[in-house]
């Protein structure tokens, strides 16, 4: 351990019960910081500040060469563009309770090595899609209790595996859907949705959004723009919405399968004239990493940008609530775009990143009578929007099976709850104000957040759409 407040990880998955096995399968390391608060990170990589002169970069590369990790040239190229280098670290595996598991505490010595040379280094924190089913244990401090906390979203399959199933529920299409205004001389806003990607279908030689509502009759002006090279990927671990099932063999929809497809539909419902560009950073289980978020924003900005609004319905708790390098590279990558992020669903005031970053619009959730029961809150939350039983686009035709019997059948639409679905409403409202008033994203947000609008304590301005 070092004195640096960001180098604090102790490996500590024992008190999260069956959830530990699921996280281990997904290469998610579990630790606690110096305050006893849960931290999630990739146990096989760290982030290193690559900004500075030639001498400093030479020192960094020398330290990297001393490691045995699989460090690729692509990471070095990206580091020169973003100022942050992803360093692969050999992940140590230990036997605890008869099972191998990833360890986070093994990263301490590696991070300390960079700090000893006055080089900032952080954990590669794991981000999770933010809907209301995230286990409550991930939000607060660990207690002295030896019994695992209740995780009602954990179910047992016939194979005696722990799986997390989606909390989305089948429903019918909304009774009313806005139509495009097609205003002459008005530029269509461009909205980037980085999430689980988008469910697509083959149409001739092209892939198009599977859901009819997300397609446009005029290919020259698409409702949803798929970036160059988009293709359906048969890999079950692929970062996209093409795979509704994972490797757990449960026959149920994964924890966050369809999350990106759902969010894309919300943006389109609020601002039908927007061009929505989806990209995958989260698996269908719901996890990704800050390194993948960084590389995806850069890649999408180069291939499809510039964007006006970037939607991030995911988040993480950083070690000791210090965003570290995230607070440096995020605004640099967003540039003139405005970032909108979910505040999280853990009933906590603990800062949730990227929503809690300065310059990012953190969005909490509302129910009919006030704050949603699950929403995070605090002075760092800037806006709130309805987040309970939101209806949006989903998989075309999927029937779950459990214990070999057919269960829920999803046909194009679903209802879901969480701040994940409040954030795209605020993003869509910004895009709509941009389009109608012919202003940029920052001016649109200034108008929507002016003192003339209703506010909720610790949830910011109310965006009711």
C-alpha cells in the first residue's frame, strides 16, 4: 500500500454472496477503499497519465516494459491522442474457498511503482449500466456482518449457477409517438449513445436497426446512424445488443440485454429529428470499463462526429470518491459536446461517476409523486426526469425460457425503470431545444435549466418529458 489515496484496494468479495461468482466470471474485481466503500475495477489493467514531455514518456514506457502484461501498440496510439495509457497487468489468481478469483489488491504494487516516479496512475474502474436492479450492496460501505446481503435479482438455475436476469417487462407500444418536424433550415442534432449498442437486422448487404421505429424511410436522413464497420457479432462476449443471452445457460435475458436499444428509442421519442449514433461499451451483462468508454468516444468522434450530446447511462464509484484521470480525459474527449449521465440507482448521495464530474449533467429519477425510490441524489445531481415504468424500443421477438418452460415474451416494446432511462430523456430534451430554437447544446441546456424551471432538492431541474 502507498500513501496515495487512489491506491487503496483490498481484495474483498466475500460479503457479496453469490454475486461474487458472477462478477468473477465477468472479470470484475471487487475491493474496498480506505473508507470501507465498495470499488469495482478490472484486475488486469490500470490507467496511466501519458501527458508530458519525451523524458516523462520514456520513463512510463520503461516501467511498462518491466511488466509482463500484453501491452499493445494500439493502446500507445490512443494514449498519444487522449493522454491516458491503458497498461495491461498480469492478473493474479488465488484460491479462496476452493475457487479461483480475480484479485484487485495485486494491482497496488504496480500502481505504486508509477506513483514513485511522480506519474499519476489509477485503477481501470468498471462501469455498470444504471437501472434499478443493481444490487444495493454496491452502493455503500461494507458492514461487519458475516451474512451476505440480500440480492433479490439473483436467481438459481437448474445448473446451480447464479445469474442476473433483466428487470425489463414486456409491454405494448406507447399510445402516442411524436413525428419528425422536418423544419427547413434547422440542423438535426447528433446524439451519441454509448451503452450496450443496438440490436440490428440484415437488410440486403447492410445492417439496419431491428426495430421499425428506429429506422427511417429515407436512408439519406437516417433516424439512427450505424458507424462504419458495424456488423453483427456472434461472440457472446461481444459489446453489443446482438446477443440477448450470455454464457450462463439460463435461457433468460441478461441483466442489461437490450439496454442500448431501449435508450436509443427514448432519445428518438423525445427528439424524433435527432440523428442517434449508438455504440457499445457495455456487455449484455451490463459491465464495461473506463478504458473502453474512453476508446469508444474517441473512435466514434473520429468516424461519426462531431456530436452535440453524449448519453452515458452507466457509472461507477471511484476509489475514495476521487475520479482521478477520468476527470482529466472526459472533458477533453467530449470537446464541444455536452455529456449527460445517469446518477445511479443505489439510494445514495455518494458521488457516482461520470455523472458527478463537473461539466457533466448528472440525471436522477422521478416517480409520479416525487423522487423515484431508487435514485441517487445530492448536490452533484443536475437534473431529473421520469424514470419509473418507462416504455421504449426492445427486441423484436424474444421468448425467455426458465427450467425448460417458456416464460416472458418480448415483442418490440418493454417497460423498464431506472435513472438509465431518465438520462436519455434529458439528452433528448436538449436535442429538441437545439433543433427547434437553432442553438447549440450548451445554450439549449442553459435554457432548460434556467431559474424559471421547477427544481427538486438534491435532484436538480425537473425535465418532464
